[in-house]
C-alpha cells in the first residue's frame, strides 16, 4: 500500500499485513493496536463490553447498596421497637406482680378481719346472729389454715 497522507504513517507502520480496520470508526490502524488512535475505542470485544458495562454496573452496585442500607435501617428500627416492647412487657409484668402481691395481702387482711369478727360474735354469744356454733368453728379453722399458709410462703 502506498501512503499518500503522512498522518496515517503512525497508524500503519509498514505494509498492509500489519494493518486492520477499527471496529468502531473503520480507520486503518495497526494490527496489534488495542485502542484506536482516532476514536479511542477498544478493539477487543471483551474490553468494549467491559468499558460499556462498567458505568452501568457501578450504578447497579450503588442501587443495591442503597437498597441494603434501607433494609438495614428498617431492621434496626424493628429490633429497637422489639426491645422497647420487651422492656414495656417487663415493666407490665413487674406491675402485675406487685399488684398480685398487694391483692394477696389485701385478701389476707380481709381474712383476719373476718376471723376477728366471727370470734367477737362467738365470745359475745349473740344468739340468732350468723352461722351456728359448729359452722363458725369450722370457718375459723379454715381461715387459720389459710393464714398459716401465708406465713409459710
Ligand atoms: Zn476508531
């Protein structure tokens, strides 16, 4: 091949056997050239593919990262809500326990009051009031049994 234009001399560097056409702009370039000096495009398909896909894959990675961040924030909030719920449940349980203890004390107080009342009326021998003597004694025994259970607990 004859070179009429000196601008092509760097691209060809000799005869036609060492020349090829750019896959992108079709300029004649050196056979071993990996990048076209005219349009700066890669000659290898793999390189062209990679240079095309890199901006896209970066974008995808950024999107996936944002997605994962959102999921992490959501999971963190869920976990925090669960922790708050758990501590509220503990507080409620403590309150319920305290209330149960209070009502237990209250019922034993009521038992003692009932016992004193029955005893009072038994001593006074108020005829015609309350249950008969035998039932009263039985009631007192039951109450004493319950009060003894409180002491052992
Ligand atoms: Zn080119």
